[in-house]
C-alpha cells in the first residue's frame, strides 16, 4: 500500500494536469509558490487539511478523494493527452495571430504596389497589434484560465487600441486626452480580475 504523501501527490498531479494548469498557475489559485506545489507533488510534504479542503472544493471533489488511491494507468494517459491538447491550443492561437499579421502585410503590400511607398497603409500594422493582443487575451481566458495574463493582455490591448486610434485619426492634433478613456477601462479590468468567480 502506498504512503499517504504519495497518494495525495498523485491525486494533485492528476487533477492539476487534467485541468491543464502548470504548477505556477495552480499555486497562484491558492496563493502558494510553484516550489511549494512541487513539494506537494513530489510527496515531500502534505498540504494542511484546510488547503486540502480548498483544493477539493476547487476541483469539485472531496477531501477523501484527495487522500484515497484510485488512479489507473489509463487515467494517467488521459492526463498526458490533455497536456498535448494544451500545446495544440497554443499552436492554434499562434496560427490565428499569424493570420492577423499576414492580412496586415497583404493590405500594406497591395497598397504599396498600387500607390507607391509613401502611403498611410503602414498603419495596418499599428492595428494588428491590439487585434493580436485581443486574440491572446481571448485564448488565455478561454483555454488557459490565467487571470494575470488575461489582465495584462487586455490592458495592453486597450492602450494599444487607443494609440492606434490616435496615430490613425489624430496624428497632427494634440488630442492626447483620448488616452484618458483608458483609465476607467483599466480600473474596470482590475476590478474584474478581483472577482473570484471570474
């Protein structure tokens, strides 16, 4: 029979990988470092009962589930397939972002060939930046559930959209105050991050 530390360790690894999270992401959910999570998962320490209860509630299992032996080799292979799926999702996200930049390049080149290099179509690249960031934020929120990176990419998308609007529509005017629009949006994003259910 396995020791309790090894059983808890296997269950924590199984549930974390099934959820498609890294040790760092898992640790952030419970305010622990990835080093602490690593120690839990290698069986050198067992989380306290309070922490086990929080983890059980997060995964929708019981504490008894976390301390009981019940994973077969086939279940573990399903977990391995999920981490491959995570890699595929990252590749799909990268491909879609590449499409955004390819479209921007095609628009630019088509207009350079038509009207020469002195045109305004270089601004398509300026708009490709916030669009790419929005895609990254969407995929991060939808597939990877990392609040911090979602906030960072959404924030960058807001500010680069304002910058793109300024460059495109107000280049010769001193309308810097357009950037003030970003302040309440940024505050709203931070408050949204603070919601536990988000």
